[in-house]
C-alpha cells in the first residue's frame, strides 16, 4: 500500500535539505516540493517580499 505525506518546513535551504534527506533515508519518494508564500491578509505585496515555507509531497510503500 502506498501512503502519501505532506510535510511543511520553513523557508530555509538548510532545513529543506535536511528534511529531504530524512525522507529519502526513510525510503520515501519525493514527488514535488512547492514554495508557499507567507499569507498576508491586507497587503498582497507583503507576500511577494516576505518569506514563506516549503511543502514537500512524498510517498512511501508501507506493509499492511
């Protein structure tokens, strides 16, 4: 059976690299990495200028 996971990590390349390495070492297959801008309620320009986070979608084969 295949299980899918979504992990979110801060907008920091070192943390992203560590998270990807951890997932790969556990046998997960990375499907996609998305950068998500910070949510800003009033001024959308702030979303472009601000930091965000990364969403990592992965899958892993698990025994039943």
